[in-house]
């Protein structure tokens, strides 16, 4: 979809902002450009919509050299979101969002209808926010309007220049979550500029780590964190890159342990016998469909009567398979839990197993080794100190 071929940008004073840049962004891919201020990442992005013209090399959009395309027509095919949003203060939220379709000749009523759909898509109720003006919105709400406006003409490409950098950390995380949800639905080709490695890792399908005007490494987030290509990249992603990698390593079924399992309608004596036979201190409680319900301890059932249903505790610490190891670690800490239950949300909550701290550590090591060896995680054997 986007291809750079030996692109250079050199200014009259001799400053080289981008030096011999070559890379490709596939259709529907979200690529984050990350690096310190002044490294050339924003210049790279602005050359895609010709706000900045390259000194040398060529840029292709959907196979066509953009230097042969009228800049105005080109920009109408590309959504653009910046940190300060740039909404028109004298226009309502609905009219701001409808601006580009209206410029493209769409009738006002149809453009506003499309704008209302997009506001709803980014989590803003058009009946509540549509008639408000930008100064009546919070910073996070204005950023959502900016994203909606960029999508209004249904562009194939979206350029985002530190769009969430001007909001507080809590709002920023919420916006990131919403954007990931949105991207899973619309699948735009996205170049996303940020100086924050954690944001780059969290959002990007691939990451371009910039040095001075050059890309030092262009790879999947897990690979950048697990195997930095150069000392510069290792220093940039930080000594805690192992912890950062938790956020891009998903929970897989092979990471899980299988604890004792009982069902809601089992007699308590049966549950007690099972726990005693397996030498276990607790069991997971499932309903008749094998969906997760809760848990029960050996102490609870030792001298109890009746059914498991009467004694089971609610399960607070759980996650769907595919959630990140960072989410798993956070959930353990939040609930002071020695393990978390993992379910298959696509099967209405079917219980898959539990993730313990030891298995979390093994999953992280297995992920790193798998990338290093270029093999699936299931093919990696992890040995611990206690391993024979």
C-alpha cells in the first residue's frame, strides 16, 4: 500500500532529516514510527501526503508514484490526525466531522449522516455531542472527533502524528484502547508517529525505530523488544524491555496449567475427595456447560455438606485467551491472586486453564526464544533451575 524507495529529505542549510529510507507498509497494517524528537519520523509521515516534498527517491501509494498525483487530490484520499486536532472552533462537532465529505461534493444531509455514524463508532453519541462546539469537549473527546473526521471520507490511508500526546495518561490509555478497537473494525493502512516506545509497542503491527534520519530496526514489536538489532535500539527501548514485552506477548493455551475441576451441582463430598486425591488446595468451579463460574478451596469443603454451588466463590481474576501477559500480571496484582483463570470468550466463557506466575515467566521466555530461533512458541522447550 505504501512504499518508500531510497527516500531522502535534505534542507537548504545542509540538514538531512531523512536519509535513504526504504520500507513498505502493507494494506491494513498499522506501523508505528518511533524515535526521539528530530529523528525524521514526522518528516517521513508528511512526505506521504506531500506536505513535505522529498529531495530524492520515490514514494508509492497503492502502486502509484505520489509525485505524479495532484497534492490536493492525494490528501483527500488520506486521513490526517495531529496532536492538537485542528478542529474548526466555529463549527459543531457534527459539521467538523462532515467537513471532508462535504468538500468532496457529498450533500450536506448525507455528509452529516456519515458524520453521525463515525461519531458513534469512536464512542461519542451524536445526539449528545453532535451539536456541541470543540471548546465544550474534553481533550480526549476532541481527539476522538479528530479521528472521526479523518475517517469521514473513508480514506485507505490514515496518518497520525502523536495524536494522543496532549492528554493525560489515563485518557491516553483509554484512547489507545478505543483506537485498537476501531482499527480492528475498519482496518486502515496507518502510519502512527510517536516518541513513546510503550505506545509504539502496544499499537503497532510493526515498529520502525528511528535513529537520526534512518530506521535502525523495522520489525514486529516482540522482535524489537526481544532482539534489538543494534545497541542504539537496545538503549532506546530500555533495560526494562523484558517487562515491555509482556504487553505484546499473548496468553496461549499451551501456557496454561490444568487444575482440579468440579461442577456446580457436584456434591461437596465428591469435591473434597477429588481435592484430597490430587493433593490440591483449590479447584475451579464450572457450570454444566463447562463455562467458568468460580473456585472453591479444600478448607471450604472439608467438613461441608450440600453441593458445590452453595460454597463456591466468585472468580474475580480471569482473562480471555489472547490477552497479554502484561494484563495477566496486572490482574494477579490487582486481585492479589496466585493464578488467573483463562477462558475462551468466543465459546461463551469456556474454561481453558489457569496461568500461574511460573507459567507466565515461561511464556515470556518461550516467546523470546521462539523469535530468536524463528520457530513457533510451541516448539520451544524452556528449562528452569529445577528442570532435570
